[in-house]
C-alpha cells in the first residue's frame, strides 16, 4: 500500500499578489475527497450569498483528487466556481496534458484556490508545490492555440478572446484547444480575474510500483467493458448516429428530432477525415484528430460539435462542422452554448425579432457570428454572449431554444426520453447530459417513474463520487461497482462502497444547499415551454413534455433525495448526511416536511 499525501491547497489572491499554503482539514478530505466535492466545500465556506460571479470575491478552484496521476485513462482536473451563466454552482472537467502535469507540479496539494483580480493580465506558474504570479505580457488577446504555443516546455490551461471578454460560457482550454473545461463559464471567471493562463511546469507523477497491478487490472477491465469498446470504436462521435436513429437529435434550433444529413457528420465521416487518434496505443484512444482546411492545426471534434454545430445549425458536411468546432476551440467558447446561441439568432431572425444574415447551413455566417460573440462585437453579439436566456429576455423569443437554469441544453432532445427531461431539470449546474444520460437505456426499455428516478438520481450520485476522485469520464465506468474503494484503500484512504455512496449523496446535497442559498428552488427545476411542443418527425414524433407527468416525476425525485416539495433539502436529510454542522443560517431548508427516504442503493446502479 502507498499513501496519498495530498493534504493541502494553494490559496492565490491576485489582488494582493500573494500565494499561501493551507492544510485541508482531515474531515474535509474524508467527507469530500477532492475534485467536485472538495471544491464545493470550499465554495460553500468561502463565498457569501449573492457574490458576483465576475467580481473579485468569487473563487475559482483548480482541483485534483487523491488519485490524480494514478488512475487509468486521462488524468483530469475540475474547475469549480460560481457560474456567470447560471448564477449557481459550476464544476467543469478537462483532461489532456495539463491536469497530468498539474498533478506533478502541485506535489502534495489537492488544488489551487484563486480569488481577487489582478491589476493587469497575469499568468500563474505552478512548480515544486508552489505557484508564482507573473505578467502575461502581450499574451492578452491571443487565442488558445497561440497561448499554448507560447509555453512549449509546459502544459497550459488558458482562456482565449471569449474568456477575456467575459462571455458567460467561455471555456478554460488546454492542449491548444483540444481539451476544455467547457460548460458554464469558468473561462469568464478566469478572464474577470485577468488570469490569462495557469502554467504547469512539473512532470507527470510516477505511478507507484504497488499500484501498477491495480492499474493494469482496470485497464483490462475497461478494454472489455461496453463503454471501453464503444469509446475505442468511435469516442463520443457515435452519439450523433445514436441520437438521430432514435429521433432525439435536436435539429435546426430544436425544430426537429432527426437530421437528414446526419451520416455526413457522424462517426463514419469522422473516420474518413481523421489522420489518427489522440492516444493511438492507449486502451482509451481518445478523439479523432482531424485537419482543418486553411489551418495547420489539427482539431479534435467531440460528439457535441456535430450535434450542436452540425445538426443544430443545419451543417451538412463534416468539414464545416470541424471548422466551426476549431473556431470555438480557438476562441475558448463552449460549443454547446455557442451553437445554441447561433441557432436561436437564426430562429429569432426568421421570427422577425432581430436582424442577422446567419441562416441554417451557412458556415461562414455562423463562423462570423461566433467571432463576434467572443469579442462582444455589436449589440446582438453582446446579448448572445450572456446566453440564450438573456438574449431572449432582451429581444423576445423565449420559446425558441430551450434552457434550464439559463444553461442551453445539449442536443439530446428530452421530448423523446423523459428521463433526460428529469436529468436536465435537476442537474446541479444547469442543463447537462453528463450528470445522467438515461436516454442511452430508456429508449430501448419500458420504464415507470421509479425507474426514471433511480437512473437519474443514481447516476448523479455515482458521478459525484467519481468526479471527486476526478476519474476519467469513460474509464470511470469500470468503477461503478465499488465507486473507487479499491483504489482509495490502496493509497491509505479506506472507504467502502456504502460509505462512498453516502459521500456522493452528501456532495450532491451540499451543492444543492449552495444553490438554495443563491435563491434556487423548485421553480428552477422546470423545463421551458419550447419542450411542450410535440416533435414533428422521426421515431419520437408527436411526443412532448407533459407538465403534469413531469411534476409527478419531480415530486418522486425530491422524495428520493430527501428534499421537500419546494426542492430544498430537509433537516433530516442534512443531519443524515453529516451536513448539520456545515449548513449556515443563510441557507433555507425545506419549508414543508415529507417522507425522508433512501430511495435506492445508488452504489449498485
């Protein structure tokens, strides 16, 4: 057995240009592990209710986990902050070389907590367990590829023009834009602090000899796992073909559920265009490397690009999708929110609510609008930079493109799978398909309300654990049986599966308490009117979200979580999860008690 020595964090105040080392309380490491959980604990402790997400008092955490650098698959980090898009909790994840080298640079630290605002643009250089604040020089204004190239001897997490302009869905990019902490605007928070880049100069940590057998065991398990075979065959690009086949591929601004040209932008088109994979010899080979016309840079389009920038914008050729994806990557802007923003603008123009020359299928106009959004050039672009919900409030057209908690939906249309409706509505960071993706099973099975709630709540709980370990999203599927207990035992942090299941519940509930303190309640767990219009084509034709059926499902979810009918955790639930001493007087609990039950054994889902 080796020992996990990660027991500290670095606090960086950009206003005072100070860096301090701080020990993580032992009970925090035990109860929240790292990553999402520990980031949430610091956010809840450090932020006053109502703090401006783009103000100097907001906290931006770059978090690792106790197993970072050891787990199979890509090493990942969590960016945890208060979202400028939703006004609530945000955790966003990214892999690639940066988290691997950050793990080596931080030595015994679990993360970096950044607050304040620099007087002028800076970079944060991490090495040998500490960090230094250095001038960014003329890097401010560079795109993500240019910024990455400026540090050839290090790994970089940086913002592009969108982050500098505080676009509400700006990303934090690494590996020249191949990887992003994407959704919810962590890049805008970074830009508001005038932090251009975090530069990790350390080498990746060496795998201890006593963990090699365990790692090899899990790599073999992943190669034989359904997810491993799927990821090796096509990565997330196969989602395009799947969503189109079952009729839930949001097309041309959520007007239809199938795209006639899906085969032109799906997995076969990607294979034909690709020059290789990210990790050709790895059990988890990663995405397809695709050359982009007019550029010497190879991009790595993920499933969200052809779904949102392809079908969502009516682009019928893979080259157009790849070009738009690289535009987003260089600008440092989330492809899901950006694609939905352009689609909303096109539909709003069709409805004569505004004037734009962008049209479905017009790549050059879409690319131009994306660039304008990233720099807030013009009134329309400035509105779109704050998200679809804000633009609709300004111009009208609220029912054109759906959002939840002001976050634009990914392209799995929940009208064809009500489990996705519940997953989007109850996601703690706004509309998100990564917390739970019941659509992958629901469309092939017959489910009742209990099945839907089990699938959604169970996945949310499990992923709260795995994202606190900061496991690879795909390889982590092999850890669902014991939630990483074997790994934690191997590094001297023993937990059994039941304890880890409760840890996942605790973390999910703590994040809910953070959002409740910010004013979120049941009204924020609703779906927009756009989803009450029936789909008009494909296998899901005629389906829409029935408000009464959805409310019944939401009630069942709240009971499963031990929350009141207002969507707030009950006192009994807070005490059961060990949060009684954590919750503060500014956080209202359920106004009305209901049965507080443990709905299912999430560890076995």
